């Protein structure tokens, strides 16, 4: 009922506000209604309070303005200056509020919100008196003179300005509170509760519409929700909400302006989405826009406008806008190839022409857009091999791509451009290996050939006559580590050119094995199709001769090509570069250029993904670089490459997985993050076995970087869903985390880690819980110090103890830890176990008996230890007192002997005391006791005398009274 009345009050306020300026009674009614709403903010029912906020929100939407903090601060400064520079004829207005008191006003957050909302209702009777411009104009009109340099205005104007200043102060405070709240709301986007996620998204969208700056960061963070699993209704609801938010923010038409203006505005909004973004955000944005494109939420008018921005050449345009246009077009083409298929010539002229050569980032994103020409992957082929649409080698796309790659450049962006250009060649060309071979040969001539060879650009006869060995073969032959001594100077003159060459050969090698998989899939599909249709063509006959009669024969042929032909074939071009890569990586003190070392290491790792033989030969070299390199980029690249090698050659990497786990403690944050991601991928997909080193992943739960902590939590959350994964590795995790080598983990960190791991219910079976209790109890016997006792006892206290069998195991293991109960933390952990046993629902009599028995054992042991401890403490105090008495007596004897000057007697006493130490020790205790008893007797006599004196005094006072 109250909620309905609140809605009615909100509707009445809206209606009254339409005519309130002409009727003072209506203004009073509006204020009364606001008072009622303010009272209902203290309602005990949360739903009623929520309804009040909803009413405030509707009113604020009708009359609210932007909440840009900079604008409000500027407005407040202007008002302060105006108020300070004006005065009235009277000495002070009747109800003016001092500015100093306004600045110090404090109050609850609810009052701040109400005060900031109330100004949205136009309470003043004069039209628009609250704006600074209007107030200033009114002050100028009412100026009748100056007093002490200040303008004189009517009292009403000054009062209105002071009220507006108060409103601005409250508004600034309210906006500042929103700025503090938004980071917390962004964290709620990762909540497991669907309601919290949806409400957070609504809040961020509202904040973005009101121009609150931190809300823009939240809008970007929302992009990652597109990857929410849609296997449940919650996942689908979140994804649909995200798409709806982005559609409303960036694609919704404004009815107040023309269609042409709407198209221009939406295009500008989409392009701005690409500004100041990282790779993860761009990937998520691509998924969002491609999904919206599938649903036909983006019109072709917007696409045409994007193409006009990209191809604009009649005047100057910002590079970021042109890049953003082609980036958005590439994202949209992921769902519909038609977006780019009609504009190939434009992309070649702009992106791969002079503009692309001047702006390598533009050329890179143009290559990505060209890759969409391969076609749209169907849902069935998302995880499989997609052949795509292929173009002949003579197509002018590949000539432009070769020209862009061979264009001289010293920019670091060349490497990302070359990567995408090679990807485009392998996706679109029918024979990509031929194009890439030509590129590598040209680049090799430029690096190792004579100066005259550098001038031979694009001369086919030279390339046709060029021997396959070239100068690379001679160079490799002379550079084998067995015959070549370490040179004092590098053997090349252009480190940048050599870096580009090594990058090309490495990436071509990697794309070649991907291309082989596509060819293998195509052959198998054709063979299956032939068997089904039972028809043979000329191409299929040739295929049968090459591949055999079974799919296994095709697979074996591809495996042989990959292992023996690509890197070890007699006429292999890539094989010429293998020794060169090893040479450059091994002699980092000779080849000191950083870019060269990074590209050479990356190329070596890519070569190792091709052949297991090459991988095995160079694996130790790669591990040495991983351990000793000081460059974090090199270490990160090797970590990622090891993940790829584990997919190809699991046995080789699984035997040396320790090198990968060691990077979890790397000093660089990016290396640790990449290592966590690689290990998560390998372990959860079963590519490597879960071993005891998983404790290193547990340590990442206490990493200084929050991203690594979140990744580690995600890893253990997914691992807990696998059968007994955590249960089987729990003993190793505890052993490694409690070990003192190499560095002991802090106790609080250990407790937080174990509390998180034990939060997963991995002891569903009673037998599993019993085994863990038994193993933990046995660990007490081998515990090295009290810290180990506390750690083991804490782990025991984290177990649920749902049945009497677990308690029985705990009682049976009592002899192994009964002597540790005196330690306070151990005792506290055991008491927590007892508390868990007593709070179990449906407690059985057997469990209650075991709990009581266990509690009695603890109390008995604790009491015995307390008595022993007190007796020991008393004995120590008594011995100390006896020792003090002996010292005082010896000092008195020595002083008497010195006064009598009896040195001989003193010597005799010292000798006798040294020779009769045992007798003296036996005498010390009775003597001290005797002295103590004498002192006690003396104290008792003094007390009796005091009592007698008090009695005499009392009798005397009684006689005086009589």
C-alpha cells in the first residue's frame, strides 16, 4: 500500500509542477509531498525505500542536468566570486546563509541525495533565476551604485544566489560520492549474482548518460561480459542486457534530428569506441558489434559513412579516425563478408597504398579487414578447420601485401604489420608458401647480399636464377657452433633488417603448419565425399596416389612433411635459418641489439613448434634463456611459446614443466600473468599432468597484482569442478606451502590461501574426509616447529566434520598431537572443530559422544599442561629467589671480612665454597625458607599490634561519647 501511494505522490508532483509557478498553494503541496517522500526513505521495508528512489529517479530524468564534476566546480567558483562581489542596502539579509558555514555543512548521504534532487524542481517563482548568467544579469539590472567596490543588488537577488550556491555545493558533494562509488560498482560486474550485474550495468549506463567521467571506464569493462557463458538463462540475460545497453548508447536514433545527422553521430560514436583501448577490449568489442550486425541492428547507411571516413582523401583527417573506421568495418565484416567484399580496391588504394605506408597501424588494420574475405565461419566450424575462400597467386592483393612488407621501415609497428600481412596471405592465397618464399628470398638478398643486390627490386629473372642455397647456406655452414669461434664483432651491419628477416621466417614457419592442417582436413573431406558418392575424378585419383587409401595415410604423410621436410628437407628454405636462429640466441653478448634478441628468440620458439626433433635439440637453450634473460618481453614470449609446444609435444614439455612453474615467482608482473594463463590452459585442458608444483599456483592467490589473483581464483574454481583434482593434490599443496625452502610463506598468507582452497567441497565422500584427517594427524609427528603445528591444526579446522567417522579418525590420531595442545593457536583450532561438531544438523548420538570425548581429552591435556606449566614456573621463581638470597649473604660476608682484614680466612672461605658447592646448594633452600618464615612471622606480629591499637582507639572514642 505504501509503495502504491509513493507512486501516486510522484505522479501528483509531476502534474503539479506543470502549473506550480502560478499558484503558491501548489508549491506548498509539492514541498509537503517531498517531505513525505523523505520520511519514507526511513521505511523499514527495503522495497518501499527502493520505490522512493525510483520516484526520485523519474523526477530527476524530467528536470535533471549533466553531472560533469568539472562543470559543476566551475559553476560553483563563478557563484562564489559573484556572491563575494555584491552587497545589498541592508547590512545583512534576513535569512542569508554564511558562505563559510555552507562549505562546512555535513550530513548523511541520504540528505545529500535529497538535496541534490530537490533543486531539480523549479521552486522559485521567477523564470530561470538560478542560472549564473541570469543571476549576473539580474544583479547588473538591479545595480544602484557601489559600496566599497561591490555591486549593490536587491535582497531577493542575493538570497537566490546564496541558495543556488548551496545547491551547487550539495551537487558537487553528490557527484564526488558517485565518483567514489563507481569503482565499487565496476567490481560488481564480476559478481556471481545476475541481479547485481544487471543493476550495475544500468547504473553505469545512467552515469554515462549524465556525463559522469568514471562511468566511461565502466562502459568499457562491461564489454567483457559478452563472453559470459550462455548455457543458462542468467548468461543469456546478461549478454542480452549488454547488447541492449550498447545499442541504446551508440546506435539509437535521436528523433529530434535528421537521419543524416543521426548517421553521422552514430558513426562518430562507433569510431570513438576504438580510442584508448587494449587488445582485450578490442576483441570483446568485435564480438559485440559482430553480434549486433547479425541481428541487423546496424544499418548500411552507417557502413557507407564509415567507408567515406576511411577513404576520405580530399582534405586532412585525423589518423585515429581513419584507423577507427577500418577497425569497425573489420569487426562488422566478421558477421557479413559483404561489408568488405565490395570495397577491396579502396582498401588496396588507401590502406596498402601511400597512406598505409605512412601509417603502419592503418595498413595493419586494413590487412585484418582483408582477412574477412575468407568468409564467415559457421557454428559447426568455429572450433574446427575453416578452409575459406581462396584467390589465385596472381591476384593484385598479394602484390600489394608484398610491397608493404618489403617497404623499408625502422618503426617497431612494422612487426605487427608483417604478422597480419602474412596471416592474410595464408588465409586468402591458394599457394601461400610460394608468395612467402619470394618475400623471404628478397629480404635475404637485402640483408646478406652485396650492395648491388639491394638495388634489384622486383626483377623476376634475378629471382628465377637465384639458387636455393643463396648466401644463407654458406653463412649457415660457416656459423655452426662446432666450427665457428665467437666473433669480436657482429657479422651483420643492419640489426633492424636482420630482425625483420628472422621475424618473417619464424612467423612463416608457424603459419605453414597451420596451413598443413587445413590441407589435411580438405583432403580427408574430399576423400570421404568420394567414398560416399563412389565417383572418381582426375583430382581425386591424384589425391589417392599421394595420400593413400585411408585417413591415417593422409595423417602420416602430413606428419612426415611437418617433422622431416619443413626444417630438415634437402631443399627447405626455412631449414637454412635454424642454425642461424640458434646462433643469435646463444650469443646474446655478441648480438646485443634488443629487438634482434626478442625477434630471434620468438622465431626460434616458433621453429620449435614445427618439429619435435628441432624442439628437443634446442629446448635446453630455450630454458637457459628463460632462466637467465633480463628482458621481461623475452621471458613472456618463451612462456607463451612453451604453452604452444605443450600442445604439440606434450611429453617434452611435461618432463620439464618445472621451468614453467618457476616463472610464477618472476619479478615481472606480465611474466607471472602470462604464466598463470598458460598453466591454466594446459592443466584444465589436460595437456599436462597436475603435479605438486600446483602449490605455486596457490601462492598466486596472494600476489600483489589483483589481475593475477583473479586468474588464480578462476583456475582453482574451474579445477574444483574436475573429479578429485584438488583432493588428490591437497597433501602436496600443504607440504609445499609449509616448507621453509626457499622462502617460508607468511602465516596469514598461508591461512588465506588454505581457507580459499578448502572453500570448495572436495570431500563429498566420507572416505575422502577420513583420509585427509588421517594424513593431517600424521603430519604432526614430522612437524619441525610450532609454526607447522599451527598450520596443520588450522587445516584440520577447515574441514567440515559432517560425520562421526571423521571425528573418530581425529580421536584415533590423538597420540600424534596431544603434546601440541598447549600451543594457543592449536588449542583454538581444535576448539573450532568441537564447535563444528556440535552445530551439525541432525546430530547423531555417536557423533555427540565422540565430540564429548574429544573435548574431555583436550580439557584434560590442557589442564595437565597448565598445572605442569604453573609448577615449573613456581620452581623457577623459587630457584631465582634462593639464588638472590645467596648472593646477598655472600656480599655481607665479604664486607665483614674486609672490615676485619682477615684475608687468609677469606681465601679459606672461597676455597671451601668452591670445593663444597653441592653441600652449599643443599643448604641454600632451607636457609631461604627459614628466612621467609621469619619475615612472615614478623608481618603477622605487626598486624596483631595494629589490630590491638585500633581496638584501644575504639574504646577511647566510646568513653568520650559517654
